[in-house]
């Protein structure tokens, strides 16, 4: 404001002069007025002389050019092509921790660094990794004790060392079990470990695990590897950031750098136990790109080379790219509609459940919304599993049959076309997770097709975290979702009568004594053939009873460079990096 | 001046306390807690959930949790992240540079666009330039940044191949140029929205100022038009706009949430998105409190700056 007094001063001086002249001569006053007019005209002319609009427009355009376009003038060499020096993975999230026992997300990065006693291959077969062989009843590695417990003898591969050069021994197995069962560590899950009474280590390469009871999935007990005793003994593992951020492993890679919010860089180790030629790729980078569209854009622009778990609705966008191959793996999971019998009494009638399944044209979902990528599922165990059987009841699309079943169950069409019984409409809410285009479309198709047979469905979308608490508390009618299924075909937690929340994941609240008995028996059967027989019978009952509506099997899509060889994929949550040591770019 | 600042900051304390209680209550009432993410893994059993709940202190009554948080927070102990177990302070500090860099770049760019555009529009209200910038500003304010960001990626990264689509650096590339290239798209997205709003404020403020007697007088005495506008009017018109810029800057620092997520920018915004998805209460509380403090401080700073620019405004 310091300019203003000066201006006012000038102005008043001018006026004074004006008045003086006015006193003198009217003509002069007129002339003066003329002068003033021309003065203001002159100002306007001056403004025209200085074309502000253009000047300022140009300067703002210049600012844009300098700040945005100039750095772009150098045309980028469309990212780095994938090579045996560096392979970049576009990853959907930053891991919470690299400690495999603590993390609650997929262990893709960890599998490159920390190896388990066993792993699952592309056929979902459990195969030995750090174990010299699979312990089984036949080879004496598994012994059933007369007291109802069992012993599993793990023999370690010889010559395996931790990355710091310390030999891997059976003491590490014992330490892992003790740490997980101990009071000073909070792993994600203690499943299976809490059935272990003790571990003996008769020699450095042999660990004998004593289970209190027979435990069928013993073969994947140490799939997450071992905690190194010489690093973690006596420490607070939850806060051991040196280990949790950069775990010591035996795998083909070690963590070279973790840049928060940006990437994790892995570097090959010099003397990997499989031989000096492995792994072939020197560095693996996991870039964190949470936004799916951005991740796909990065793949297209060549900034990342691999994208795991490509959403199905993105396949067409990248299918035509010559530099990319989309690897399809039949998955171990299945999308289904959970029917909460506790909340919706109508679901307790098997005729209603069968009618709902009959009313859904699942083949058309597969052809249209799913783009032929996901085959129709008929039960909770998928063809990829050794326990699968197709000798079960099936329910092809038949709306006439669905209407007949509903009529028979006493649900008659009301005035608005919605079926009723005792004055109550056959209506429920279907919840599902927001943000998955495919799932939202399927939910709408279900709504439409069930409406055709007189069932009123209302779809509600929730975010992933909110939906978990809804189902955990049983506060929903029906839910469209899938479970991440482990390699082991255990179904107990999903269908046993006593495993409704919070004791398990039987959120159908379905109760069937025969099924419950079969499932518990199968969990306590180590003999593969006998367990298969029990699980086949269980699948037949589930198909007969329709406690939930199975829709389709999940197919895993992984986008990889066309030049990448020996990529095998994996149907389980072991993830695609289980054989990363073999990968090579040609 | 010092008294003014002290008084304003003291006044803010009870406000921040109330905000903290409210925010604490709100984030705890969002369905699904930090443990919900574990539930989708079938091998995590109820006893595991119970054990983790106790380990995180979530089994205690809510007021007790709040009190424990508050007591620690005022002593500078922000606790440990529920998701990765590291100190919250460390998680935030490592994200600050990226956010500051992005916000600074976008503010500079936005001002470079908004100030000339606002002035030019005000010099000839309802002229062609004014009409054009009005249309652009409406478009700019209405642009959803997640969509616009993806559009820029497709054009500049995929089709033209000029710029990287996202991230902060090219691995192994380094260098100032690489850095600026990564900054270009997210900064543009943020800047255009801000520039659209700010240019409108400045236009309004300039039109008012240009109508004042001292401007007419300056013109009358033959001061060159450019000097009238840039030296006499602009300085007076800038005050109120600056206050808005300051408050917007505080909002930007506390998280350009959408833009950072779309561009995988490793700043506070993407940390917030991640913490929200995982219901990481410790990180969420710290971020929201920092945002509240930033807004209070920037408000004080804006008032102070306004007063320094304009002697008619006194600090009381």
C-alpha cells in the first residue's frame, strides 16, 4: 500500500491547479477538459500498446513449456527392456514385512529369498525344497504313534548355507517351532505348529517333529521356511527390524535395497546351493504400484516387465502386445455365493438352495462377463487338486425346474412377481467387495437371473476390510467372494458344523453331522488314498446339499515378457516365483 | 507480532485436542479393524486373531486406548505401525521429501499459470481471454484427478513415450532430468486443479482492486498501464489470494491422496491410502493429526503474511 499516498498527493496537486485555472478562463477550462479526455484516451491507447493479454498468455505458456515439456524433450528409451541383468515386477502393494511368518499378504518377494522345506509346483504338488525328500508313511518318514500322535522325520539337504555362510541345521527347525509357539513372538498364524509337542534334533541334518495328534497337512508345515536361530535367538522377533526388513535366507536372491513406497530390489547370491549358474537373472525389482490401471499402463509403456494376477477385465488391453505373454494358470480358488442360514431362514431349505443354483446361468457368466477365462465350478475342490472328483451332482441352468422347486417349498409368486410364504417375501441382500469390475458385474447378473424366478436380491458393495468384519460377525444374508485356498484340500474350516465364526469360516452356518465327521476324519488321515476317499464322499454331500452356490474356478493371469523362459506359474498362494532360479531372458 | 503468534498457537491447542478425540472415535468406528485383513487367510484361526488383538492392545476399552495414544503422542511417541511394526515417525519422515517435492512443484506451476491468467482475465473482464480462462477453470476444477492422471499417462507415457507413467525415479537412471520427468505428470495434475481455482480468486480480487480510486489515479497521472496493474494493483490483490494458497498448500501437504496413488508417488498421500485400507490406526492418527496441525499453522501463517503485505490489516 506504500504507493497509494504518493498517488493521492499527485492527484490533489493536479486538482488544485485545475481549480486555479478554472477561476481564470472558461475556455481554458473547456480546453483543459479536452486535455483530460485525451489524457484518459492516451492511457487507454497505452493499454492497447501493451497487449497484456498476449504478453501474459505467452508467459504462462512459457512457464508450462519450461516446467513440463522441456524435461520431456528428450525422448525416453521406452523403459529398460527385460534382461538377465534386471527384471522389473509391477507389484500391487508394498509388503508389511519380509518375515514370512508375520506377513499377511502373499509371499512372492519372500519366496525368492527364504526357502521352505517344501514348496508347491505348477501342478500344485507338494515337492521337497530344502528337505532331501518328502517324509511319507511308505518311506518311514512319518510314523503313527500308538498314543494317537505322529512323528515326522525331516532330513535336510546337505551343503545348504544361510546367506551369511552359517550352515542350515535341524536346530533352525526346532528354533522356528519354539519361537512360533513361544510367548514372545506374534506370527500371523500358529496353525499346525500348536499341535507340535516338541522337536528333536538327533543330528544337524535331521529333525524329528512330534505331533500330539495326526495332522494330514504336515507336508506344508514348513513351506514358509525356517527362522535362523543364530540371528534371532533371544530376541523380540516382532521388533527385529534388521531381520524383518532384510531376512536371512537360503534362496537364490537376497534383499539389496528396500526403498519405502517405491520398490524392493533383490540381487542374486553368489553361491546358491543349486549351483553357480543359478539364478540366471542378476537383479529382480518389485515396484509398488497400487493402482491397477497405472500398473497396466506401466506394463504397456515398458516400465515394468511382469504383472502378477492381472484382473480379467484387463486381459484384452494387453493381449495384443507382442512383447507380453499372458500366462494362464487354472487356479485353486472358486468364486461362490455364501448363503447365511443363520440370517435367512429360507436358506435352511435345501429345495430353495437348489432352486437358486438352478436359476443361475453360470455358462453364460463364463462366456460373457468372464470372457471364457474361468470355467464353471461345481464344488469347493477344484480340478487342479489331487482330491478333486467330478462324480458329484450337478445343477445345469434350468429356470423352470427352479420355479418348480420354489413352488414345492411353499414360495408362491406374489402380486409384484416376488415369491412369498406366510406373507414374507423371498428376498435377501448380496454383499460383495467393491472395486472389482468383474465381481460387480456378476453380482448384477445374479440379481437379474434370480429376479426371473421371483427372488428379490439387492446388491451391496463394501470395501475389503469392512466386508471381512461383516462376514466374521455373520452380519450378512449372502456374500459373493472366494477364499484363498491353501495347497492342502482341507475343507473342515469351511463346512464343519462346529466351525462357524469365530471358530472357523463356516459362514454358511450350515450344519451336517455326517459331513462334519468325514471332514475331521480326513484331517486325521495321512494315508493319501484313504484321505482321498473321505474327501470324495465329502464333496458328494456338499454337491447334494448345496450349502453355497459355486460359480466358477479362478484362473490366474500373469503377464510376463515374451522373452522370458522357464516361467511355470503356480495355482496356489505360493506364487509364481517358486521357480525363479530357472527363469532366463532370451 | 510474537504475542499474536503465541496467542494463536495457544488457541489452537484445545481445538487440536478435540480434533484428536473426534478423529480417534471416527477411525475406530469405521467397520473392519486392523485385524480384518488377516481374516481372509483360512489358516489364521480365531485364537490367532485373539492373540494378535491382545498384542496390539485392541482388547482394551476405547477410552483407555485413546488416553494411552494421547499421552504418548504429546511426548512425541507416535507408536508403531500396526502393519509393518516400524515406528510411525520413521514411516512418515521417509515419505515427507516426496510429498514436499510434489507439492512445491505443483504450487510453483499452479502460480505460474494462475497469476498471469488471473491478471489477464481481470484487465479485460468479459473479454475473449477472460471467457476462455473461465471455461478452462471450470473444466480444471471439475476434472477428476484419477481419470485425468490416467489420461495423461496414456498420452504421454504410452502413446508418445515422452514421460514415465508413474513413480519417482527410474531405477539406475537417476539424475535431475529423470527426476523432473517423473515429476511432470503428477505435478501437472495437481497444478491444473489449483491453478483453475486460484486464477478465479485472483481475477475477482484484481477486478475489485482495479476499480479502486488509487488505481484510477495512477492511471490518470500517466503511470504506464503495465506498472499500474503489476506494481500498484497486483500487490493489493494478492493478499487474499495468498491466504487461500497457503491453506490449499496445507491440504496438499497432508496428502494429495488420489494423485499420489494414481502416480505411485511415494509420499504421504499414498501412505495414507495404504494405512486406510489396512486400518493402520497408529499411522492414520499420526497423519490426520499432522494434517490438522499443518492446517492450523498454515492458517496462522496466511494471516501473518496477509498482514505483512497489507498494512491495513493489523495483527491482533
